[in-house]
C-alpha cells in the first residue's frame, strides 16, 4: 500500500486560494448585476407609475380638438393610405376648421393608422398616449442619470415629479396633444443618442440623434428650442469647450433647416392671411407694444405659479379669462420681479455649472416659443404648452431638498449604492419629502384627469374654472344642445336643457358680443326647439358679425328650402365657395337639386360630399338618396352598389 505524501503549507493553501478566488469573482459579478439593476429599476418604476396614473383615461372619449384632428378629419379617416397626403398638407387640412399655418404630420399619421385599426374608437389612441408617456418616464430617467453623473436619487426624483405633475393632464388625457408627447420624447432620444456619439464616436449615433430630432420637429415645431437646450447641456453637464459644442450642433441645425424648408413648401398654399383672433389670444387686441409686453410678462408669471402650485387648472384661458394689463398693474411687476430674480441667479451661477441655473435656463428656452414676447401665437395661455418646460421645476424641486439637508449640489453626487436597502436608508429624509410632494401631485393629477372624461364633464368644469371665459360658456352651451338634449327622451326635460343651453350661449355673447359662432349655435338651439323665427333671427345676427360664417349660411338655407328654393340654393353655394370641403352644405345642395328634379347636379354634389362626411348615419342616408336616383334612372347595378354602401355604414 502506497503511503500519501504529506502536503506542504503552500500546497494546502492552493485549493483554498482557488475557492476564494471563485467566491470573490462571484461576489464581484453579483455586485455588478446589482449596480446595473440599480441604474435601471428607477426608470422602470417611473414608467409603471406614469402608466398607472393615467390608466383611467384609456376609457375616455374624444375631447376638444380631437374633433378636428381625429374624429371629423376626413384625411385621417382614410387610414394609413393617407400618409402621403398628411405629409403634404397642413395640420387641419382634413377638417372643416379652415386653413391653418401648422405642419405636424407625425401625430396625424399615427392617428390615421389607429383609425384604420379601430375606427371611431378613442380607446386605442388614449392607450398609446399613456404608453408613450410611460416610455418618456423610462427614457427621461436614463438621460438624466447620464447627464448628472449617474446620480440615481436626483434622476429618480426628477422623473417621478415629472410623471406626477398635474399640468400634464391635458397633454395625456387629450389625444390631440400627442404632438407634445412625441416632440418631447424624440428630443430626449436625440440628446441621448448625441451622448452615445460623444462616448463612442460612432457616426451612426449622431445620425440617429439628428433623425430623432427631425421626428421631434415633425411632431411639433416647438421642438426647435432644443437647438439652444443641447448647447446648454453640452456646456453645463458634459463640460465641452464652446468650439466643440458648435460642431456637435451642426447636424441639428441642418435637420432644422430641412424641416422648415419642407414646412414652408407645404404651407405655401395653405397660409392663413387673417389675423389672430382676440377671442383666442387677447394680445392680438393690444393697443400698443407696452400693453402687449406687460400682459405677456403677467402670463409668464402665471406659468411660473402653475408650475410650482398646480392647483387651479383650466382647459381654457381665452377671452376674457385673461384681460389686457399695463405696467401700472402690480401683478405685472410681481411677475417681472420673479423672472428677473431667477434669470439673475442663472446668469450668476451658470459658469459654475450649477444645477438650478441649468434648470432655469432650460425653462426660459423652452417656454420662449409660447411666451408671446417675441411672436404672437394662436393662444394667450395653455397648460399643454408647459409640458416640456415643466421639467425645469421638477429639476429644481428634486435638487433643493438635497441642498437644504446635505448641503452642496445634490446633482453632483456620483455615488451608486449597491443595494436598494442602502439607497432607501441613506436618502430616507429626501425620499420622504419627495414622496409627500409626489403624492400631492398624484392626487391632483388623478382628480383633474377625471375632468377630461368627455366634452360635457370638461365643459362643466370649464365654466367653474374660468367663469369669465366666453369660450367656456359657448362650449357648455354647445354640448347641451348637440349631445345632452339629443340623448334626452322626455320632451319637457329636453326643452329645459335647450333653455339652459341658450342661457350659457347668451353668457358667452355677453362676454364677447362679436363671436359669430355663438349666435349660430343659439339659432341652431332655437331650430331644435322648432322656433324657426328666432332661429333665422340669430343666423342673421351671426352673418352680420361674420359674413363668412358657413354654418349660419347652411343652417339658414335649411330653413328656407320650402319657402325660397333660390335663396336656399344661393346660401348653400356660398357656404361651399367658402369651404369646398363643407360636407353638410354639399349634401344639402344635392338634396335641393334632387327635390327640384335636377338629378345630375344632385348626384354631383352627393358624390362631392362623400369624402368629407364623418357621420356614418348621415353618410348612409346620402348613399340611400343616390340609390333612389339610380333606381329612378333604371340603373340597377349602381342602385345596388349604393344600397350596399348604405347598409355598410348602418352597421355598428
């Protein structure tokens, strides 16, 4: 039997060293995985939080401008095949809203695809809005982490505050505001891809960055402010010299130039030559530069207040919710002082790359296009316009607690905790403070989003939020007439609703007597009550205020059909001349020609109306009329075709 040799001390130690090495390697790998997890889980939490916060909106109806952009947009109704048309036309070309100077095809293309998948069903579009918002939370956290030295605490709190901010309810709950979501989302992607390029120097990354920025511009032209935001971030967060910053911005400048060249080419035939309405933007009625500037400064002050204290919100700020002010008004000076203080602080500290300074300058840049200080835009004030700028106040609110409790700029801390427990324990005070604020924001967001359930709930809230707004009363009156009364089966109750509608519409014209559209709706309400005398009276008043009021012409023409065919025909023809896509007038003129025996012109105008009709019930009626004419002519093939189209549009 062979005896085993006694192991030396080194030989005894060798296996143990290998085991230790394996253990160390495993611990190192585990730590790496934990750190990687710690870098990503907050973004996933923010995304899930944002989705759950707005999940209830998925079951909401179309509201406000969803009507013009989706519900009654005949180009969008053509589905994905309309992509080429949408790329070549203005934003509202597919509605009966008249000409416009907006070019935002990307959201319209998405709406067209969604309409093809689920026509006349807002649920899919609401779901996509919420999903895109959740994706924004994920990507925003990742971008902030990269910009602020992998500071998980600061990036997470900023993102959570952004996702919870109540000012975002209009953007997420109103499908039309997809343009805001996409513009901000693609801007985030563009900046993130630029950072990838700086880290890898791979050309594909800068191409992706420029492409994402182009998509942001196609979503909404306000994304152009990123041309100033990007140099700010490269200077303050990436610490690049000015010479290099200029080089990195060139691709984005080229893309911007391309976008505006396309925009100008598309809108050349769609330019609206009229002035901005005072009803939309009170600044259009400012008598001088001083008054205009004072009022714009006041509105900026209100923006600041809303960002910090989003308590009293409204879907509308049109005439006369905001009135013209001059520099004798203390509110103007309070707003100006606040703007000067934050601007002065930013100017004094930006050279130190101070986080608060970066946030302030970012706000001033992104809010500039909506400020009305440089160019008078189509609205005096809107909460949706604060979607991108709101990131600034979230940065401030996330940074300040760290300064108060720990001193210094919390955004400069680059330490990454290895375990979630360590993270929670180390930052418990800041997290508790932030959690309270996020909870307050969330409660307000949930309650405010309920207002956007449908047009009626929004209209009711509007007259409470801004009782001095003509449009708020007009909107409520219209909903009472067109929706609530029609759903009421009791004649007495229905008549009472019509009376309530007239009261609201009367309040609207009391505030803004020149608003012709309100008189038209008063006439329409009287018509629904079978009071043709008052109906014609108010249609005439509407036409006195606006000789181009196509709805008043069309509605008055309907009342004159049996009394004066020629007058009715002239009114329908004039309405069509004003808007060749006005489906109601086209169909009514077709009906009138059919009534008088001119079947050729009847078919002509019925055919012209079909592409622009959005109401399937009315469209089915048009096809039945066309089938009757075809049968009268002995054309059974066409008659059967039109009847089949009528049946198809009658089906749910």
